[in-house]
C-alpha cells in the first residue's frame, strides 16, 4: 500500500461517521450516502499525488460524489425521518429527546442547501469554518454567514 | 458554542451499515511487496557479477511472488434497495436486495461468486476474463453489461460460453 493510500485509510477510519453524515445531508438517503462514500474513495485511492490538505480534500471528494449521486437519481420525495439522526435509540432515549431530535430534523430540512450543509459539516462533520470554506471554494465570511443565518432560522423554528 | 448548538451536537447520528468498511477498503489497489531495492551496496570485491545475480534474483522474486488480489468474503445486501459496488478493477456491481456475493479481483483472476439473488454487472474491459459463478452455472465474459439471477429453484446450466 502506498503512503497516500495508508493516509486515506486512516482518514476513512477516523472520520467515517462525519463523512457519512455529510454525504447523508446531501443525498438524504442512507444507501446513496454509502454509494457516494464508496465512489469517492474509489477515486481517492487512485490519486497519484497527495493534495495539500488531505482531510479537506477527502470531505470535498465525498461531497462531490454525493452531489453526483443526487444528479443521477434525485432524493426520494418522502423525507428521510429523522434525517441524519439515529431513528430510534430505544429505552435509553426519553420522549423529550426523541421529540427534540424529530423537530431538529424537520427544521434542518426547511433550510437552504448551503445553510443545512454548513451546519451539518460544522456541528456533526467536525470541520472548522476554514476547512468548509476550502472544500466549498467560497470565502470564509460566506461560510460563517450561512452558518449564522441557518442557526438563527433553526432557533426560530424550534421556538415556534 | 451556544446551548442550542451544544444540545443539537449531542443528538445521536444515523450510522452507516456494517458492510461499508468492506465496500470502501476493498478498493485499495494492492501492491507488490518491496524487494531488496535500494539497499546499500558496500562490497565492491565481487563487482558487477554479484550485482547481476541480485538483479536476477529480484526479477525472479517479482515473477514468482503471488499476484495482488483483493478479496471480499460473502456479503449479503440486507437493505431494501440495490447497492452499487465498484470493484478494484473498475467493474461495477448493482447488488439487489437479499443477494449474497463474494469476489476476488487480482492480476490473474477476476471472479464473483453469486450465492443467491440478482446482480447486475458492468464489467471493466481490457483485464482478461471475468467469471461469475453461481450454484447453477458459470458465466465468463471479457467486458460487457449483464444481469445474473441465481435462485435455489434454478436448474443447472448446461452450456457454457464466452461473451465479449
């Protein structure tokens, strides 16, 4: 195995959950999110040179693959419930937690694609604003305003 | 980070299926083990004769070493939707729900074992024969797109042919 593929494997093992969550935010379908991850890593394992920021590059590759998957077959019309969150935590989860999860999932789906993706990438994808700006190829200020605006909308919807 | 963000961050996330690791990591292209290449050569006494012998040994080692292979043990698509897999040689599989498959992609061999169910293949051309084995028969192709169904009620195949 080359050094680059070893580094990619480590990134996959350490960030599998955030990568999957970010792909799921785009595809809104668990199966397609996994397809996107597989396609992205198929291409990544065949890279000839290591990019500067490998982690951001991997997240960008997974996002691009997720966008491609959605282009090929649009997300199902039935919204994924409860979106990126675990469907049922069993007896450990209280009714209040379950209700909060459902409301956050619904509120997230009402945001614009940019706002929703930025919030998912930052809160659950473990990416800093600088990394999101790099992978989306937009200025840092744009990312932070997408995030702030999205959080404000979520707050308003959750208080309703 | 404010209270709402902290509370949202603590929500449990949907987890990927257990088969994802095999699907992703089986795509790492294998490589031959590095040989003695690059070792310092201190003994000048034997000169070029020994260097040539080492060269011959290296060539023999590369020739005789086992081919690079990527194996995935039997795996069943237990989800309700077809799963797309890309094998190490670029062949694409669409594994339908409840189908069970295993595959081995190497320098010399490319085969998929379909134990049960339905799989659609888009075989990458230019890498030699690609075989699909089922309980009722075997299909060998060079590069094409086709579907194979294997169910317990099937009768064994009588004729075997090659398709390009």
